[in-house]
């Protein structure tokens, strides 16, 4: 039965492959009904084949005729044809879109690994400009970098890390700064933003490889290599009158556009200047707790943070024109001029008291025209018969330490040596070991003979309490003014934060 079924299926397959007549003829030929010489089998096969083709065409035409004569069948057929064509088109479109998506994803992956195309709203529109002025950069001995890949390579970090550190997020769960407040001498608080380790490392690279190589005005002393608060004070030693003025909101007044302008003026492309500016700036942050999680909400425009090692150096470059104008004004009226970060000082020896009023008037005009503001409550005019101080250094006869502060410091060291550090402090609360270490270095910077004595006593105390200074920012060592200055106090606070 099985063989009969298989045989029958084999016959059906052969008939289906040719035609019934062809199969019968081939079987009759196989069984010997005709001799090869009696019949032209090729001609007969050709005839049957042509007959089969004509029959198939006829059947097709008849089907089409029936469809045409039946409108519903005709429409159904057209609908079916369109449906098949539509499905084919949809499949082709889907395959094309998927291919495009994969190509775009791969292109984006490669781009992300080598380029930065977005850094947040309002900061990404010029990232396509990747051509720096190489000749200008070389003339200033600055590293030539055209785009983000060059910058990341120079900093020895990945593009991803560079993007992470410079991305401006409206709302984020992370912050690249540790923020705290330091009490001001005149009341109120100063917000300090100390960069976290990864950002601080990139900021130090910018400072050492770019900003420190840009020449600044000779009368700028703050955070300038080879200069200090002592070199800032010496021009004002032994003068008849010394005038001190402070800027109001100095670092916050230097906004993102001004920071970017500094890097653009050096010759860097828009992409590099944008990234550098974002690395050196911060926005005002509102801390928000929601559903048990902390968020940092960005408010307003970015500006220079107080606590970044780059901030003073950027202001020195930005204030070069200001320093030229104020130096010219000082010479016109017979005064000396210096600036230490946000403190400006004028002094004169020729009893030029009548010229103080026009000097102050025009200096305020110059400062305002350079987009800064002087603090109205921090103007000090010190005559020779009173104590004259410049950034915490007494300058009546020579650059010296305040006797009152020195006596208080000596008393504090004696109390610590006698009773220990518990309950002791130098400037309000804080790490007293870090504070006395900082002030001893301040004394040494002004007067090495006295400084050696005090550093020896302080080092003995530090050794007793196993205090070791693991890290000191160059920014701190260049900007420490001592206890007589509010700026010096917040610098010491940063120093205590960095020492772990």
C-alpha cells in the first residue's frame, strides 16, 4: 500500500512538472509502444510544451476576463495587489530606516569617542568651530589645541570624562564643587566653591599650561609666579598716604561670556574656548531635596567660582587693561599703584592729599567702565601717623607683620604648647592646626628671620598631633594674606579643607 501511494505521488509530481500528455508519451516511449525511428519525440515534446504554455495563457486570460466582467472581483484583486505592494514597500522602508538608525548610532558612537557636540542649553551653538589660531598660540608659547580631542589628549583624560566635567546641567544629582560659607570680617558670609578632585586636576592643568604663560600687568601681584603679598606691599612702604579699595563681588562679576572671551583672545577655537570656560566657571546652585534624593538646580549665568585655582589667574588677564589705566591714572597724580586679586592700593609720598579726591573719582569711573564695581564700604585712607596696611602687611616703615596679631599668635602657640589644642582657635572656628600652619608660613613669607622661629614651634606642635600636610594648592600658597584680610581668612579655610 505504501509503495502504491509513493508511486502515485511520483506520477503526480511528474505530471505537475510537465503535462499529462508529455508524461503519457514518455511512459509509452519507455514501455516500447513506439520505436525511436517511427516518431520524432523531440518534435512531439515541443508540441506538447507549446500546447501547455498556450493552455496556461488561455486560462489566465479567461480568469482575467471573469474578473473584468465581475467588478467586485476586479476591485478585490486590485486591493490585494495594492496590499501586497504596500507590505513590500513597508518592509523595504522599515529595513532602510533600521539601516539608517544603525549607521547613525554607529556614527554617534564614534563621534562621542572623539568629539563633543553638546554641552548643555546655551553653550553648544558654537562647538562646530574647531579651528584655533595656531600662529598666535605659538607666539605666546601656549599649547595648540583645535578641538576637544586635542584638549582631552593634552589633559590625559578621555573625551567622556572631559564631557562629564564640562557639561552644564540644569538639574543634576552630582556637583563638581564642595560649597561652604566663610564669615567675613565686615559681617555676612562669603561663598566658597572648592572643586572636587577630578575638576581640580583639570583646573590646575589649565592654570599651569595656559593661564600662567600669559603675561599680565607688572602691577598685578596676586597669584602671579614670583610675586606675593610682600611684593604687593613693598611699593607702598614709608608713604605719606596709603589708599586701599576692594572690588565688590569680584569673581561673581566675571561671567561665562567674559571668561570665554579670555580664551578666545588667546587664539583658541570656539569649541576649545567653550570647554575651558565651562571647566573654569560655575552657576549659582539651589540645593533641593525631593523624595529622599538631593538635587542641584542651576540658576542664572555661570561665573568664576571663589575657590578655583584658575579664577585669580583669569581675572589677572581680564584686568590687564584695567591695570594699565589705573597705573596711568596713578602716575598722573603722583601715586604708586598695585593690585592683589580684588584689592587695589594707591600710595604717595609728596603730601598729595588734595589729589586724593580726583584720584578716587576717576579710579571709580575706570573700574566701572571695565565692568567691575568698588565696594563703597571698603575704602581706607591711611596716613603716616596711623597704622598702614596693604593686604595684611604693615607698611609704615617696612613690610612687616602687625605687632598685635603677632603677639596674639605667640600667645596662642604658648597656650597650645601648655594645654593642648582643645578649645583653641586662631580665626573663629576651624582646624586650628591648619590655621597656625598657614599663619606661620605667612610670617615666613614676610619676615624670614621671625618666620623660622615660628615655623619651628608650629612644626613641633604639628608633629605632636600627627598632623601632616598632604596637599597644598599653589593657588592657596600664592594668595594667603594672613589674618588681617578677609580674603586671607577664606583662603585659609580652603587650605584646611584641602588638607586631609
